C-alpha cells in the first residue's frame, strides 16, 4: 500500500515560514519607523520642560533686550528712551515664548561669569539699538558682534563638555533672531548716514535680508538647527515715526500710519520670508520659521477693539505729541493702563501686545499664521533628524530587507519543495 502523507507536517512547515516572514516584516516596519522619526538615534531626550529644546539663545535689538546688555546704553541711546520695555526683559516676546517652552529667561551675555551651568540655561546676546549692518561708530552693536559672542559661548561649551556632547547640546537648542528695526530708524531714514542717498529701498532691504541669510547659514554650520527669525514690526505706525513725519508730504493711511515707511519694511520682510523658505528646502534637517510680527500687529491696529486695545497711536510711556517727542525716561511717566495701548514707547510694543503675539506664535491663534511654515510650539516639539542618520538607516534597512527576503524565500521554497515531493507520494483515499 502507498504511504499516506501526514498533511499536518507540511502545513506546519508552511505556517512556520509564514510566521517567520511576518515577524521579520514587523521588525522591518520598526526600522522604517525609526527612519521617519519615531525612534531616532542620538536624539535629544525629552527635557524637564517636556520639549526637545535644551536652551534658548537670543540675538537682536530692543525687541529682545531692554538695555541691560548694552554697557553704555544710557549714554549712547539717541531717542531719550531709557526704558524700551515696561519693567524687564520678561515682558518681551522671546521671553514670553521661553515661559511657554518651560525655559528660564535667557540672561544677558555681559552678566555671564563663564560657568557652564549659566551658559546651558541660555544667553541673551541682544542689545538695544543693535543693527544688521555694521555701523561706522560703535554706538550700535552689530549682528556680527553678537555672532562672535555666540562663538565664544560655543568654544566654552566645547571646553567644558566633550565635543560630541557640546554638538548635541547646540543642536537641541533654539536660536531667536530679531533685527532690522534700527537699521531703518538710525541708518536708512536719517539723512546723516547717507544710506537713503546711496541705496534705494529695495536695494537696502536686499542687503539686510542677505546679511540675515548669511548669519543663519553661519549658525547652521555651527550645528544650530532650530531657528526663529522675526520680521520688522510696522515701523510706519510707531509713535516716533508718525510724529517725525506728521507734517511731511508722505502718504498716511486711514489708520494714521506712514504708508511709505511701512512699504520699506514690507520689502525686507517679504525677502526674508522667501529666503527662509529656500533655506528650509536647501539645508538638511534645518527647521527655520519666520514670524511675521508686522502682519500680526497690523491686524491689531486695524481692529483694536477686537483684541482688547483702545489706543493704537500714543506711546504709553513718553512725553509730547503721541508721547513721542521724548521717550520713556522714567516709569513714573508711563500711563496707568498699558494693557490698553499697542505701543509702550517710541518704537516698542507693550507687554499686552507682546503677550498676544506670543500666544499667536505658539498656538497659531488668535492671530493666525504669523509664524510659518509651522508654529513655535510645533518647532519645540519636533525632533531634529540628522541627514547622516537617515542615510545610515536607509542603508541598514535595505541590507536588512535583502537578508530577510533571501532567508524567507529560501525557507518558503524549501517548504514548497517538501510539499511537492510529499504530494507525489500521497494517495488520497476515497471517503
């Protein structure tokens, strides 16, 4: 009699081969998940603040510094505004964002004593009246001077930490850049500088934007990956500009702003925004966002009551018409309700306005899309994926695919051969 095949043996082999294939495909999907950012190597662990940002470093002008970082600020300021913010740096936009991230206020560079702990908590390199273009005099600390201070900090970090630890720390940190206002106020719009005679508005905007792009590339080359770069606020609506141009022939819009000045600022903002889009496409693993404070503030100035403001023209702290002939020389000259004012002094917004901008930059509302392509909150929560890690994982994944595929096909083919041989010897008995 013919030997009857034990079908269960062959079926078991087939099932074993399929289980093997399933398990390895599951592992393969896990590897693929790591490539797409779910399980990444050497990624910064979640900090105590619940984010992937270890520290916040600030660079800029009076939008990030109240004068504490300018050693001779009381002597060098030109606009007689000793208090460019109401109280302390904590009322400014980047410091309000630091609170949302869960980070301490970044301390002024000149207050640092070189301790590693102080540097790792973030540093404020900003200086009131700082400019993008290096001025002929030393009265305006330039962007390049702040960049040199950044490199001094990085060198100290590398001396105190191992090289790889310092690089990882820098990569997990965030930089906030806010420049340009004083380039227009003190260099372009003042006839004494000669800038307006030398350059057209478009040419000057292009020079500023190109300098900012160069600085962002420099930071990127130093391993900085998360960067917030802000545009210039609506300079033509500031109390000082409105006062200075009050009797001029410049076109005033329906909101009492100098349209000609706002158009100059918009040229710069547009160019910077376009360059940041290009940088995000060009630089691997860079995460750079542009925050359009101009757009947000113009929406408030257009519809103040909608956002809880009643005064969009007068400085809360200042003297003369619009509080703009002499700036904020003492907190005692400030208005009683700064929260109802858009402007604190000659050129700077109030804490209430900064708080509104901070909420919008973080959440994406109530002022929509002022930060793009993502919100600051998204930037904080995003994990930086190193391009070299991605390449390594693709290589690892492809190698794994080859091994799994070869082994699985071999096992499954052996199962088919066994099944075919057994079929040849099998006699199916009639029921």
